[in-house]
């Protein structure tokens, strides 16, 4: 690396599109799930002229973004784009191959959400699974930005919809009463408050179950030790 290149990299303006902090490296995961071939890849800075002061910084950023993209792909897909020379080229290849119409995937996500049940999962694990599906669905249906108040109303409706979805999947035996109380209340709480209430209910149920089991354990212990009642003892 030449002195000129080092100087260019070290003096990149932190507000520049090409700025990379010292904490950024090729191994940083940029997505939660690897591309397997069935995800929807949606929509890069154009390459500056070789004489531009940003040329070296662009090359550095391009290499970094290429590494991030490769790290976000399954191994079987990585080999098919290694010949690409720029991150933009990589992205276009992936877009052409794996971009799909939103409607079928949105339908799939909504179906998974409606069918998800707590089953043997803890409240936390069940809620986390729902949250993952909600987050992915939200990427296709973002809340509109406006100043007329429609966005707040949309957020309120989305919160209520998520509360209903969360309550429908909860175990009816343990959370039936709590569900009825929430649905019969005059106003819906925030989904995070409902989740916290369900966690408290789960902990209380666990404690009660544990306390109810103790008398049986004591009785079993007493019965098991009854044959020692008439055991001879030494008078000395």
C-alpha cells in the first residue's frame, strides 16, 4: 500500500458514504439469516472516476461490502457469484436470481403467524418466534411516514393485531383467564406489556405447581421412612 493510499484512507471524512470505522470488518454479519435462495432480495454508490479523490476509498468500501455479501450467503450460493468484480454486480446477480413477487411471501408469513402455537415452548421462546415473523413481515409493510396522524393510527392497529395473534397462540389451560381479562378490558395495552404479563403469569403458575407438589413429596418421604419407626435403640 502506497503512502498516498494510506493517507487517503486515514483522512476519509467520517460523514462520507465511504467512511469505515475501525470496528467494521469483513466478518461482521449484516443479516440475521443467510440467503438460502428463497428470500426476497430487494434493491450502491456508483464507482467514481479513477482520478477522483474518492477512488481509493471506494475500492476499499467495495471490497468490504463484497465480503459482507459473501458472508451472508449459503456456501452453495457463494461460488456462483465469486466472479463478480463489484458489490453492485453481486447484488444485481442476486436480485435477478432470487427476487420474487412480494405477495406470495407475505401470504406465507401471515399463514405462519396465524398457525403458530405456544405448545411446549416457554412464553419467551414463543414470543421470540412471533417477533421474528413480525419483523420480516414489517419489512414488506412498513409503517407510512406522515404528519396527519395516520401513522399513529396504523401503529395502534398493528399493536392490537399483534396482541390478538400473541394471545391466540398461548396455551389455553394456563393463560385462558388472562386472555379473557385482556380481551374484556376497555383498552388494549402495548404488546410488550402483554408479553410481560404473560411471563409473570407463567412464573406464578410454575411457583404454584411447585408448592402443590411439596405435600406429596413430604408424604412420600414419610411413607418411605415409616419402617424406621420401631427400630431398636441403645439405652446407653
